[in-house]
C-alpha cells in the first residue's frame, strides 16, 4: 500500500512521486528474493481463495425430506 503524503498528494506532488517510487522499489525487492516456484505458488493461492464458498445442504420444509445437493451448484455432497 502506498501512503499518501501529509496534506494530500495534490499538495506535494514531488514528495508523493518519491513515496510511490520507494514503495514500488521495496515491493520489487521483496519479489526478487522469491523463486519462480514461490511466486507461482503465491499467485495460485491468492486466486484460489477468491470467490470461495462452502457447499450448503438443501433441506426441505418437511424434516423427513432432504437433498444431498448443494443449493448453489446442485453438486452431490457426501453427508456425514
């Protein structure tokens, strides 16, 4: 995250530009320390976590009638 300079970026454009430069350099330095495999693994982990949801068991009004299908995707679930 890039910090905004005191009083707002519009009040000191040069200082804000330097803050942006320093933040980008620090981030690049951290990334350069990682191997290609570590970078790919981190990327996969990040994108796999986006939009995660848990399957929800559909239960009818009658307590004796249930379905083993997810209410979102209709995928069969193993009910334990």
